[in-house]
């Protein structure tokens, strides 16, 4: 059995893509999978027959290099055949294992780091510039494969590596525990629930969602907005809370914060429609497949989303929702009101959302692509061992 070790510095060890999608897909395909990453405290536990090791993170600038060294040491002890890293920081750890230990490495790029660099604080900006313009162009050739979550990212890294594969972050259908669903539904009985799940940032249209629900609820008082996720900026969180307080929207807007991964679908299923008002920023305009949209669709929910090219294309093809100008509160408010007033059309959209997920936009298809990447880089090594 070939041993694989996932390495992460910034993502949780039980991250949705890293653990619940990639690690479990590889485990199902017969690989011995380990996950090693930063955590709030040291832990070594078995989760779904996968060894998960969390190393305690420190604070301050010096904490990062200390974590990288600890990850390199722990990953070396795992003695995997393939190391699969998920950030520029963990790529440094993987390079150490490739150059000094002769291990095969895969670099998995989830995001547009160039765009993150432009808005990052000075220390992170300097580090990302060093990685993106020096380390990656020089050392990506040491990887056996580069996996990306988006075609746009793939185009950049195709200049540095011959084996670049897009593994889109489509949702998986088998990780959600749907027990206690009736309890969640009962909590919001009689309400028309609009749900948002994800990062609570300004460019994700959180404040616009609050304002649109406020306006729509004047005509339809049963409307309620459910926000699931954490704020990344205290200033933006205060701006949202101040609007809720000023307009007395405590009964119209509920902030649940972070909740366990397998609890999220209960709230989506208990809702009537999903919302994702991504702003037309350069970064979000480039996204080929917005995960947020598919998380709603896999739960059979119609959606109200921005009229950005990628989202609009999906909605038009699947006919499972409404697209709006995310910066036009009146336009969004009208769409919410339309959803309330047309329950039969909403039901039809729900059926079509499920059909689109079952036939096209699902992790099961992407999991096969991931396994094929592994099979291609493992076969030559296996054949050599047999010949010896």
C-alpha cells in the first residue's frame, strides 16, 4: 500500500478539500493516507481510518519557520512515498523532502496567491512575492504534479510544470450527517429562510445581503437571513453589526458563526434559497467554478447569485436560480421577493439543481481525476520496484 502524506500550514487538518475530499478519495482508492498540519494544540488521532497529526502553532513572525521545521520533522517520520502540500509555506516543507529525502511531491494550489499578495500586509506580501516570483518558477519542476482548484490557476503554473491538472472543488455527497434535520427545520418554522455559508468578507456581499433582506422583509416579513461563517475583519464585522443594530434586524438576520462541517448542510436544507453576492472584483471574476453555488445546489436549493460570468453560466445551463447585480440592493431585494412569491418555480429550480449536481458538478467525478494523477506518478515507481 502506497503511503501518502498531506501537509498543510494554514488550513485546518480537517479542511473540507484536504481531508473530506482528497484524503478520503485517496483512502477509498487504496492509499495509506496521513494528514499533518498546524493546529491549536498537538494531537494525533484517527479520523475515518486516516492518521491526523496536528502540531501546535505559535504566534508572531518566528512562529512560522518553527512550524515549518516541525512539519518537516513530523512528515519525515511518517515516511510517505508521496507528499501532497497545500500552500506556498508547505511547499517549502515539501521541497525539503524532495531535495534531501528523495520523496515525490505534489503541489496543490487552492487560490490565486497573486491576488492575495496584492491586498496582504507587508510581511505576507514580501513572503508571497519571494515564493511566487522566485521559488515557484525555479522549483515547481521538482514536483511530480501540480493540482489546482481552478483553470485560471492552471494556466499560470503550466509555465513551470508539464503535469498540471485542474481538480475543481465540487461538493461531495457522502460527508454530511443529516440527522437532527427536523430539529433545525422546526427552529425556523413559518419563515422564508435565505442562507449564506462561507467567509464573511466585504467582497462576498455580506452587507448587501443584509440590506437586501431588510428591504424585502418590509413586504414579506417572514424572510430571515442566516449567515454561517466567520468574519475575517473586525472592522467589517462591526459595520454589519452596526447596520443590524441600527435597523433592529435581530429577528431578520441570524449570525451563527463557524459551525462544524457536517452540521452545515442541515441549515442549508432547512432554508428555502441560498445566496452568494460576490462582488465583481478581479479575483472573483476569474473564478471558473464558485464552490458556494454548488454547496447550495447539492442540498437541492435554488440560488440567488451575482451575475458574474462563471455563476451566470452555471445558472443559465442548470436553470436553478436567479442572478442579480450584487451591488444593486433593489435588484437583489426584488429577486428575494420573487422567490417568496413563486414557490412552484422554486420547487422546479430545486429539482434542476439536484440534476445538475448528479450529472456534472460533483466531487465523485473530481475524485477520479485526483486518483488518476496519483496512478500516473505511482506506476513508473511501482514498475521499477518490481523489476528490481
